[in-house]
C-alpha cells in the first residue's frame, strides 16, 4: 500500500523520533535524577525532565506509530466495511465516536485504581485492539485530562505537581497506546494463517515492554533514589507491597491481556454482524 502524501512522512517521523530519543537520553545522563543534584521527589528540575521525556521523545514516538497506522485504509475503516481501493480517514465519524466513547470510559476509570486494579489499562487496551492506535491516543488523551482535572487530580502524578505534569503524564501514556494499537493490528489482525494465541502473546509482550518501561522510567525521574527504589519494589517486586497481594504492575499486565481480548471479541461481533447484514 503506497504511502499517503503530506508534509510528514515515515522517514521524517523516524528522524524526529531518534533525535528526540537522543536529546532525552542526554538530558537523563546530564541531569542524573538518581543523584542528589535534582533535589527532592517532584522537584522543579524533575518536572522539567519529565516534560522533556513527554514532549521531546514520547510525542514523536506516538505520532510515528499513528502515522504508520494511518497508512492502512483497511485498519482505519469500520470493521466489516472496508472495500478494496476504498480511502479511509483518520478522523471519520466512526473514529470520532470511538474517541468519545474511550475518552468517557477512561475518564470514568479515573475514579481510582479500585484497590490496585488497573481498570484504566483494561479500557485502553480494549480500545487498541478494537479501534487501533489513533483512536486510543486521542481517546486516552481526552479521558485522562478529564480524569486528572475533574475526577482525581492526584491520579498517577503526585499532589504537588498535578498541574505541571498534567500534559506530560498524559502524553507519555497516550504514546504507549498509539504504539500498542499498531502492534496489535500488525501482529493479531494481520496475522494471516498464523495461530491466534501465539500472535496474541507476542502483541501483549511487545506492548508491555513499552507500557511498563515508560512508567518505570518516570518512577526514577520523579523520585529520589531511595523513594524510587521503595516505589519500584512496592509496585513490581514485593508481594503484598501494593494495594493487593500481587504487585500493581503484575496485575496491570493481566488487565492489558483481558482488555485486548475484550476489544478483539467486540471487533469480531461487529465484523460478524456486518457480514450477515450484507
């Protein structure tokens, strides 16, 4: 399928992504959040570094994967409605409705983690497998802003930096799911004759490397060494260290898989319904 025309292209996107990654890594090494020079947890310099990560690296990352998703007219089209040669839009009525639904559901999930259950991850992973990366990026962006401003201002951000990290945390999260939507469609929906479950496991693993990797990085940026170690142990390592018996991110891994299956099931129902109608 030929590349769609415009000022942005895959080569430019990759260059912006690599330059952004280099700037972020150099900033990370120079500012050294694990040292003592950046001050206490959630200090101004830590907020600055988090924003560098979000705007300089994560935003180009998300845009790159959304662009790659945008190249596939069959992926952009409503399930069961694509006809060969058809041109689809990234912001079609179908996509806009999807963004609104996911935004509302994600905002509602912001009422809390429900005792350590990552309901937000289940909502957005269902979006990624049903709608793909573009809807997931914008749906999460809208939903998380609403949640952080009106529902739970300290959600995943710390009470003292809720305003200065609002867009940064949201961009970091949205960039993950722009990528995840592409990955799921590429490895599962486009799997051809490959077995579903092996393709599904690959998609989950590739998603979680980035999902948990991005958030793991923020733990070390926004906290002193001692606080970061404590939080990482509680959320990834120590049984009973979080709100439930299992660490938070173990359960998040499970919830992403459940969400993917929910979106997959919904997509199959839509496709089946369309084929019967037509």
